[in-house]
């Protein structure tokens, strides 16, 4: 087995993620964020050196990155074994996120729930700061005294569905997620099946198609700061009175501007900004 690997900037990471989802012949590639190295990486794994060099050339024809793609032999490992080095279980409260290959050996405390993840795509692992920030707010919503089983949760730009699945595991009664990418919706449905949650409604669509006036008691939008700001009116109007709007995909340096913009867009009972490394989330509670 041979590996083709390069370190990416945050901007390159986003572009390559779209490339992997949208381009044919990219099934050998995956992405991951390594918290220990505080960096982003793209990795392709191939059966032999010839295929690795061909894959490297094909990647370079599709994407321009600053870092150099390095080719190296993987000793006594297949590509999933290589990936396991970067994907470890993590938890917040009594909800755990763990790789599917540990399902039969991971010790889950009594009463806790797990979201089992199969690392087909990098953002499918939940191993990203913005995902963790959103989950923390989902838990805070539930712990604020709300009856989650009676609340409507919507994951706008659901990607691989991890946040919506986490919401279902936390006991939210009505859960929906949508994305403009057909493959993302397909993967989200597959991940929901892996986790035995069949009540989530995943569908293809953008913000205008997926949102409706006051349609969410808890609305998550883990996208990008510029997209959030450009669609702020739509997002604000889609939250029911007393509901929460959870925004992420925001760099820490962007958080103050995003918060200030949304503060002017609605009447809020509370607004908070949370940081994790270089990422941020902005949570707003609508006046009831």
C-alpha cells in the first residue's frame, strides 16, 4: 500500500472537500483534521506505487495547493488502518462519538449513547472543531430546561448528517437535515442507518428550499461565515419564538463580526460566542 499525503491550509481544506465529493475517481482520497498537529491533511491510499503516482498526478490536475504531495509506502497497513491513527473516540457528557470498528469493544457507560461513525469522508467523522461546538450547544439547549422530545431540530447544510444524528441520539423529537450536495444527503442517510435512527428526514436542498418561517425550535447552520451573513434574514426568520439559532463554521477572528451582524437582525433574549482553537460558534436565543 502507498500513501499520497499533503498538509493543507484551512481554505484549501474546504476546496478539496468539495472536490472529493463532486469529482469522479476520488474514492481513494480522504481528509482529516489532526488536533495534535493543529493542521489539515489530505490523504490518498493506493494498492501500489504506480497507482499512487497516477493518483498524485490526477489530484494535482484538479487542485492547486501550497503543500507538496508526498508519496510513501505504508508498512503492513491498509488505508483504514492508516486512517485509524487520526480518528479516536471522543465524548461530551453522556454522548460519545466513536469509529464503527470499535463498536464491539468500546466500553459505553450505562445510560450513555454513541454515534457510530464510518470514516468514508473526513467531515463524516465529526472530528472537527465546528462539529464539537455545535454539539455542545445542542446539549446546552436540552439542559436549559426544554423538553427536547417536543422540539423541532433542523440541521441546515447537514453534510454527512452527524449533527442531526447526534440530535436524534440526544432525544430531539423531530429532526431534519438538508444539503445542496446529493452525495452528502446519501451519506447522511447511510450514517443514520448505521446508528439505527430512522426518524430523521434528510433531503436535498439549499437554505431557501429547506427552511420555512418559524419552522425550527433549534436551528443549526454549520456552514461558513460569509454564507451565514448573506442569509441572515432567512435564518433568523426560520427560528420560532423562544428558539435557538446555532451558527458555526466560523473562524474565531470572524466571530465578533458575525455576532454583531446577527444581533441587529433580530430580537434576542441571549447571545453567546464560544471558541475552540481557531473556530467559533455563535448561539442566539430568540425572544419568546
